[in-house]
C-alpha cells in the first residue's frame, strides 16, 4: 500500500473476518465534497483530505506537547452498524451524514505523517485530580497521563472522552462483510467526511488539555450543571494569559444566587404540569361528597404564576441569558442594551441600560440579536456592525444600599464595547461556538460570516472575519450545535443547511463539510437544536414548527400554526418546546409528540423571542409590546402545605409579629388562625365574628389580634389570666374586648407601640388598649369630615393617615400628627381611593404614603411634617383597581388588584433619608420599570388582601378562596429540602 503524501490521505478499511481491504481514492472523496458544495451554491470548502491532514497536525502538535510518537498511516476501522431505530446525536452517539444511513462507530488510530517541524516531546505536569464536563465526572491524573503518553489509540479515546464523544473508541473485533464490499467505497467517503467532527473533538480536547494543566491543585468534584465556588471567571479558550482582563468575576457563590443543579431541571416540568392542571381546573372542579370536607379549608396545590416584568416603553427584539444564568440581556428598540441582575432579590434590578454608540452614517446601532458567550456579548442589528461587549464586575466592596442602584449609577458593573466587527450588513442572527470566541453572524447580505474575537498581549480586543458562507437569500438564522461540531443555517428562501464545522487553528478559516440541505416552504426565522442534539427545530413564515430528526435529517413532525412562528425555544432539560407568534407563547410537550399543552398570554402584540434560563428556572418573553416578561418556571417559591382553599372568598389576611401565626377571614365572618411556623398550615383557633361582608384585621406589635366584621369589633389576646383568679384555659386566645356598633365598622389600624386602636365607623375613634379600649379621641367632631365613608387608615410613629370618601364628591386624604391629633394635611382627589399604607421612615419628619384606587394607578406622595409640604413623587400603573397595599421594612411595596395579581415593586431608595428632589432620576426609574408579579387568573379572581412576613415572604388572599404564602427566602437548597407545591 502506498504511503500517503502531503496532499492526500488514504483510508484503510480492514475486514478482519475476510482479510479484505477497500481503499478508495482520496481524490474521489474530495470530488464528492466539491460537487456537494457546487450543488448547494456554497463558497469554496476544504476537501476531506485537507481536513484529515490538518487533523493530523493537531494530533501531532498534541503528541509534541505531551510526549509519544505517531505511526505514519491512517487506519479507519468499522464497528457493526447501529440499529435503524437508534438515532445519532451531536454530543454523544454515532456520527451521521444525514443521508438516511447511520454511520458506524469509528476509531482513528492516528492521522497523517508527523512533521519534522513538530516540537520535541515534553512531559506534562498534572494536578491531583482532573474534573471533566458532562457525565464523565473526573479522571485521575495517573489515568490521564497514561492515556496521553501511551498509544495513539488510548490518546484518541481520552480526547474523545473529554469532548463527550464517547462512542469514538477503538475497536478490535469489528467486521465489514463481503456483501457490503460493493458499497464500501461510498461508505468510506461518508466516514471520511464525518472525520471532521472527530477533528473538532480533537480541537476541543486541546482546549481541555490546556485547562487541565492550569487547574487548582485542590479542586473538588462538582455535579453536572452546577458551579461551586466564590468566584466565576470566563477566560478565552485560546488566550488564557489574558483571562484576568476579560473575565466576569462574581463575588458570590452560584449556589447562593439560586442556580439549580441539572437534576433540578425536573422543577420546570412540575411547574408546567401544575399550570396545566390549574387551567383545566382539575383541583377545583372535581366532584366531592360533602361529607369528605373537614372544616372550611383544605390543602390546595398552588395555582400562582410568578413573573418578573420590565417596562421598556417600546418593542424588545431579543433577550439572552448569561452562561451562569445570573444576568439577562435585553435588546429594546431605541434603547440599546439593558442588563438585568436576576435572582438576587425579590424584585430584579436593571443594572445597566445604555444605547450602543453610532457606527454607520451617524445612525444608532439598533440591536436585533444578542449572543452571550463565555467572554463577550455580541450585539447585531441595523448599524452595519456587530458590537463586542465585555461584561465585568468590580471586586471592590460597596455598602449594602449601593446594590439597589440602577441604570449604571453604581460603578460595580461595566458593559463596555471593546471592539466592532464592521461591514456586516444588517445582522439578524448570532451564535457563539461552544467554549470559544468563534462567532457565526447571519446577515441580510446573503451571507453567514464566521468571525473570531481575540485579545492581544496588551489586552486589546480585536476581531477578524475568517470565512464567508454565501447564501441565496437573507441569512435569518444561524446556530451552532451544543457540542460545537455542527452549524445550522436558515435563510429567507426557506433553505435549511447543516454543516460539519471544524476550527483547525486559531486565526484560520474553519473546515466546513455540507451535511444536508433541507428545503422548507418559506422564510426561516429561527433555528434551535434540542439539548441532546436529537432534534433540530425551525420556525418561520410557513406558519408551522418543523421538527427534524438529526439521525437522517428528515422532517419528523410539523406543527401548523395560525401565524408566523417567530421563534422556537427548547427547554434545556428537553421536556418542552416554547414557540410563539401573535398574542401567545405556546408550550409543547416533547414526550407527547409535541402536543400543545399550555400557553403564556402575550399582552398587546407579536411575541418575537423567548429564551430559557440555563437551568430552565425561568423563561423570558419579549416582542412587539412594552414589557419584557420573565416567568419563573419552577415551584420552589411555593412551599408545600402553605396553600389553602376556603369554601368562601378570603377578605382579610394578617400575620402575627413573631411570624408564627397567620389569621385569615372569609366573607362568611369565619376567622381562622393557623400555625405558620411548621411545614404545613395547622389550625390553632376558629371563631365567627359579625355577619360577614367587609372584614378588617390587624395584629398589634405585642401579639393582640383586633378584628372588625360588620358592626362587631373583637380584640383577642393570648393573655391567660392570673392563677386562682381566672379560670384556666387550653385555648390559644381569649376574648379581651367586644364592641357592638350601631353601624358597620369599615377599617381598623393599630399604633406601632400597641397602645391605641383607630376604629372607623360612623366616626373614627381612637381607643386606648391599656384602658379597656376606652375612647380617648374622636377625630373631627365638628363633622367637617364625612366619617361614614372612611375606607382605609394607617399608622406610623408620629403620623396617622386615613381616606374618607363622600358620595358623588371628591375623596379626601387626611394626615394627622399622631401625638397632638392636629390635622396636618387635607388633600382632595377626584378619583376613588380604595387602599393606603405608610412606608418605612428613616428620617424624622420625612414620610411616604402609597394609595391606590379605581384609576388603576398607585401614587406615592412624600410629605414633610416639619415643613407642612407634600408632593407626588411616583405613580405606578396597575392592571386594575387596587384592593390592598402592604409596604415592608425593606422598602418593597406589594399591590393587590382586582385582576388577580399581586405586584411587588422596589422602593427601597426612599429609605435613603433624602428627599426625592435631591435624588437622581435613576433611583425613581428603577421603581417604575421593574416589578415582580404573582397571578392567579384562572377564572375570575381578585386579590383582596396582602401581607408581608419578615424577612421577605408574602401572604396573599383572594376572592377565589385561596390563601397562600410565597416564600422569597428559599434558595435552591431549601427548595430541594422542603419541596414545593
């Protein structure tokens, strides 16, 4: 057999059973590649022989760096064919060419002849243990050293293992039968083309080898999908020396930030199933025998959907998660790039919001696509350029209140444009190659560009377009596979092309082999690979979702829609596929043959993009509407046993000061006190007060419970009396005071020192709790205020506020000095006010009050008692009438509305002690643009009562009879331990 030359390679197929060799001509293989390229109207591609030659150089370079020698011939051995029913995948599994024939398992014993320029062998230095990505866990240093320095076969096996291609293994007993000899020439050509994927494995293994040599000596095995440590750094695969300049270092562990391990992908299917069951009302419409009920409450599975919403004021074209899931990038029309810090607090904060600079003809670079890689964020759009942004986080310490800053007002974060790839045309799609700084760019110049971003020794970031793939029409979608060995491209003509993709050397054009062309019916708008590489999803203007089997690249399933499919988004766990168009984002269950099982409504227009969190913990949705909505796709904020359903609507909820008890009242007048300190609600005490209807209840700071219902007022106390004087009692509560009024009581509030109660009815009376609830003050006895329509009242250390409404007249807000009972302000409004609350005060004489009503707005006023002045400082739009307000000590304001939603906004900036007029507008803007919402909109529902439970949980009651606790204090570990509903 002739030795291979520098310009060709020879593949030898050994049939050990029949001792027959089939040796096809390398030129025939190359001609096949070229003809495929010409048929697809593609740019010039490397031949298979050159691919194998360069792959040999990679192995030779690796042998030079770790020791060992290479033989001088290439041998490809075949293993038995896989069964037709078994499909190949990108990250693991047999390679295939998309021709309908599964390729066999292969083993490349070596590559082409070694070069005299190869560096002399050196012995590597290994750490005590090597930790690998994926399912391989870890390898001992001795095992790695043995395989790298022993035979080429062992070395190839290790390199393949490092890349996850575990089926590329040596075989000693493989056969190739005589009846297949006639097809051997064609099959060898297919295997040769597939060898480029093995070359990619070798290239990726080169990066892994570099990381192995630089790993810390004392590292610990980490489970798949979770990073443990106090610092996370993204460093360049090809330039480790500059990692300190290009890293995003985060000084908090990922575990404490709530990033779940891969096993917690299970939470998302649970969330979806709960949502589906709630929509079908499986929990509420099931037939029950009345005798089955025990009391008025039963434990219920939560129906609450939690979302984080960001008001952008314009369309948002795309969102993208950072690789660690701690940040979310938003691309909004005329706004540029916004970065949201996700998961740290109840209300997520926008930490960066700036326009990208002008790049062409003095026009703004309007972003249409985002790709967040390991080192950089790539932004493409209308500016004839792709901007490269480097995210960084300063390690300098800041005070706690600095973390609430927004829109770049804090110096902790920076997202600077460090380079631009110019002359790209209009860019509509971007995709980073796994573990690299290689970027695929799809544009409207009928091209897919392959670019490389590099950092020089001086820290300067530069970029270079390595290759251009010419297309017949706009290139609207590009996507690298998760394993990095394939590239899918879709264009406006409807042509979907898949290539084997190999980066041979840094700075050189990639090696591309066309794998398959699939013509679809119309413009392709999005392409996504399933996580395991088994399916390829497309959506577009053909009004359908197309599912392709990557074993044969045939259309496996087609889902018809009634509008364009702007995006497809498979969940990272692979269980669901999200896809959207006009007015809705649909969720398809993969195991049910992509059945449309549920949907997320889109308010106001076309959904343009949806992106799953790296651990499926969230799903972000954006489009032709003003808000970006991020749904929490897990139930870990909803602990088991903390959701109850009553037979009647909930009208009042309050929590004891020690946080151990929660009092709930329903419209029948039933008041129930539950033990909230255990893992599930337990009934402590029940009584019936009044005749139902309007009810108000408040715990005093010292643990007494005041309740009004109808014309009855009751004060409950835990005081058990004096031994020998009072009868012993096993009840948790005793009735301390009962007052029967001539008219209905409307509201109740208690002073912070537990001394006084404000009881509103036909007049507002101040009762002294210490003196048997005797009346010490009647507000405005001159009747200048119509006391019969007092709707709500609130109390702080030195002020008392209440709202009075006159029929067909204005609504008045009254603020009193709580020490002298002097009226400080009387403010008239033309709208009806239904609720109010006072915020936390940190400066004497400076107060904030929130009120809302039928105008679907919550207003925040700042009043200064020492100056006798006030002003409206903020107005928060709501979805419906405001029913209840609660403002906690951390500055979080919860708004319960008539549309079944409880919204939480962060107003902690008002705790600075400065007047709003002295603050930056950025502080106020944060309170307007970000909100966390809890919705129960299945059927008609209103949130009637909300109450904070320190340090950050929230109790919610609604007209649907459900009362539950949403626990913001749970992190990922707690959720796994305590479970979720």
